[in-house]
C-alpha cells in the first residue's frame, strides 16, 4: 500500500468528464420516440441502422453497402475473422499492437506474425522480408496514434504497405478509432484512401462519443461487407439499434464536430503535459511522442523489466499495464511500457511520470 | 404475383403494435441522464450493467454472479459455444429446433444430433438411445412454446432430461425467450429450477419489450458465467449499456409485468384465432397446438413438400418459411411448416390459414 494518491496508467478509456450526457439523453429519447421509432424497436438489418449507415457512407464518400455498423469495433474484428480466416491462416500485425486483437486472432486459430514497430510505423523492410516467408491473409494496422505505442505511420510507409498488399495479395485492416483525435500536426492520408479495394477501415464512436453507445463500424468493398453482415446476422441478428439510432441523432443534429473539438481541447493539454513530463523526468530515455490518441510508450532502460517495475510502481501508488500483453511474442515486450494520458489531469500526469521516473532509476541503478 | 392481400407466415417477430414506445423513450432518457449516467457511458463489466444483473438475480432467485447480460441471447449461444465446445464436440438439439442455433453450432464445428420432437417435447426414449452412441457436451432445448414447433416439454420429460444429464454428464441449455408469454394453462417447472447446476437458462427482453433494446441474458453456475463473461470481454469489451440501463429502468419502474399482461392480452386472441382456423380449415391434419409463444406447426400431408407448397402459396399471396431450415438433417423437414401468429391480426390469420388449406388440398389431391 502506498500513502501517495493512486494514479492509474492502465486502461485507455475516455475521460469521465468528456461525455456529453445531456445531448446523449436527448438523442436517445428522440431516437426512441421519433419518426424512426418503429425501425428502432423492431428487428432490422444486421448491417446496422440504415440512416446511420447512410450518414457514415456520405462522411466517408462510399456507398452505404460498403458500411457495416456493429456493437463496437472489436466485435467487427471477430466477424471479419469468421469471414476471412480459416484456422491456421497467417495474419501480420504490428509488434506491439492492440492486445484484444491478438486475443481474438488467437481464438480464431490464426498464425500471428509481428512486424516490429518504429516511431514512424511498422518496419516495412521487415514486412517485406516476412512476406518472403509467409502468405498473410491480412495485415492489421492501427496507423494513427497507435494503441499501445502512440506511433503514427508515415505516408511513405503507408504507400509501401498498400503496394506490398497489392503485390502479395493480402488485405489491410486499418483500425482507426483514434484518427479523429489529432491534437497537433496534420492528418496523414488513410490507407483506405490509398487503396479502397484492399483495405478495410474500422472506426468507432467509443472515443468520439462514449463506450456506452457501443457503436463501431467498418468500411470495405461491398462483397466483403455483405459477407461480414451475414456473419453478424448469424451471431446477433440485429445490432443494438437503440445505440445506433442515438448516435445517428447525435450526428444528424451536427453535434459530432463540436464534440470532437471539445475532446481535442480537453486532451491536447494532457498530451502536452505527458510529453513535457517525459522530457523533464526521463531525459535520455527512448519514448514515442504521439500527436493524438490516448497513448505514449516508453522503452525501459536495459535491465528494467515490466514485472519488477509494476511491483515497485504499485508501492508508489502507480498502476501500470503489463507491456508484454501487446506483443505477439510476449517476451518482446519485457521493456515496453504504455502510458495512457487522456483520463488523467495534467497535474496527475506530471506527478505520475515523476514517480515513475524515480522507480525506474531505482531499478536501473 | 397474387391479387390477394399478402400475408406473411415467415419471421417470428413481435407485433409492431406491441412496443411501449413512450415508456422506452422515457426510460432511455432516464438511463442516460440519471444517477447511473457515468456507468452507462464508460466501459463497464463484460457481464452486463450491474443493476440489471442484480435485478435479474433477484427475479430468478440466484446470485448476481450467476447472471450475464449480453446483446441479445443469440450472442450468448456463440459465447457459450466458445466457452464449452471444442471443434468436433457433440451437441444434442431438438429436431426441429431454432435455425439460428443450428447455424452457430455448425460454425463452431459441433457434431449436431437431433432428438425428434413430439407434441410434449423431445422423444426422451430416443434421447436415451442416442446417449448410448454419443457423449454430448450439451443438450439444447426450447422447453416452452418451442420455436419452431410450438410444443412445450412436459414435466415428466423435463425430469427425465435432467436425470439423464446427471447420469451422462452433459449440460442442459434451456432457451426460454417465450416462457413469459403463456396465454393459457399453467407454467411447467423450468429445467433450471429442476437442476440449477447442470442447466444454463437463457432468456431475453426481445419478446418482452422489443428487439431494439437488444438485451438477452443467461443464468448458470458461477464458474461458467465467469468464463462466458471472459469470452464476452474478449469479443466486445462491454455490452450495450445504453440498452441494458434502459431495460433496467423499465423493470425498476415496475413496467415489465403490465407490459407482459398487455402482450398476453394482445397475443391470446391471435393464438385462439390460429387454433380455431386450423380446426376449421385443416380437419384431420396433424399439428401442434401451443399454449403460448409465437408459433404453431403443421405436419403437411404425405406428398406435400415444402418446396412445392411455398411456390403455390406465393401465388396466393402467402409467404412461408422453408421448414427444412429448422432440422439438423434438412430432409427431415420436408413436410414441416411453421406458422407464426403474433404479428398478424386474427382476421389475417384466419384468411391466411384458409388460403393455405386450399393450396395444401390442391397439392395433396
């Protein structure tokens, strides 16, 4: 037990103060009581609430049949795995990557190959080398402000990835929940914009509105989307139309852009506080400085492993994630630390990073 | 094309006029704006919205840890399959049974064995004989007003099923979405009441409130529920808390019982109209007369098959489901016809059954 106030650098969740409660309540009531009220209550298409599909199609400049809306985007990875993978098929992922995707891919019996992550995205030379040894069905990438590293894939690497996808015949699964949350700099062209045929683009309203609405979506070519929608129908018949109609109402009323602006204004100072704290307390340490999203990541000094660090940090009131969970080969994550910064105040971030630096120095010396 | 007004005996969906729109809208707004507002928007436990779990636990006289709430009950079958089945494992089902369960079990690589259904439930002698040849992990039963047959399992057969489950070491999956919709007679003790250790009991608010809220639940022993909740977390992190909190608010306000009374009052005359029409238009025909739920079923006369019937019926404006889809061995359903009656008015039911009888007579002669 620590006498110091607890600071959790664990789950990457939105800040409690980010939720537009009143607007969501009004939109939910309007969704259930309004013109679409029968469509919201009755069974509907497994691809999602049609007005929201249409709204998203317009936003992404695709046809509505290219959009599927589901109960959060993680579930779409499960459905895509059913639609695309046989047991034993190979999937490439960034190493590290989102731990829950690894869990789902393992569940589906995929052979997972990790491509080492660098500050500007996956090592594309390593990707090309791996393609000499494997024939992946899929390359899974979180190209913007990656969970867990915080890295954004450069435009050059994105071009190389889609070029290799075309040459070697694999699909790209671009998981982009953090893309609307850029706090500085300018957007890099998305992979789906570079190659709309080979890329499935996923996003979610979890980080844009709230996890509670439970609405994620994917965009891809029509035949694949139809196939995924069939698996969705066989799994849950109809997604949560109450949540989807609420989100549609929120978007229709023009509330999404102001909400994103509010989020960026809330999270930007937290990113700045985190970077400033890293520079002040961890001089000379290797870490990835993000331009958006929820996370930055640190390479711990030689000799400092996750296991020892988490035990010591707990004594100082710090909760840390085990970095190994983000790696296809867990031992590759022995010295990897993810720091989520959005659900903490700037003061807590500074205090937490300062304590962390003390613990790390104690272990390294 | 038919000049007659179209009548659809296809999907078993609630009647459009059954939905309590105003109450759901008020409950949704209260769920999102009320005391639980932060819990509803933030990530939460994968087992579902805690107040709803507690409410259901009290209703079913079990511990909250024995309840898992999910995005509809079909999804729980998928999660249970992950939690309980290896590919190649054997599952017993009633023959016929719910077609979507068959699809999910096939997806999970299960070996499916059908136990013939009789008017009072599965043939338990056939069940015992099958147990001499197979070691099932699970017996899936819809014991009340079965989809698709309309049959209810007698108390004697329920006792025999749990006795065999104990002796042969399989679990019983009791899918009971229609159980609260009994229109006459008295309830038969549920399988979970007979054996709470071996039985997983599933139900849903789809037929009690609406499909749109997308809330189903399962009750079982704690270790299994915890295992299913872990698969739920790995699949979608958190279920739709917006829907679950809306349902909780609906239940907390005491609206569920009056809603069920309204549903029974709405559907009872439809059941009576369907039975009356069967007696009038199909004298001498073999059919199962239900006491609740959404369906009755007919054994077509010798020589009348689903395929021919559906084509001719369409000429008379009748849409019919293919009975073969409900059978583990599709050819066993050649002469099986499911008739859902809840989403049709008594007048349409009578007219539809009359037309159907004419078509059947035309084919049989």
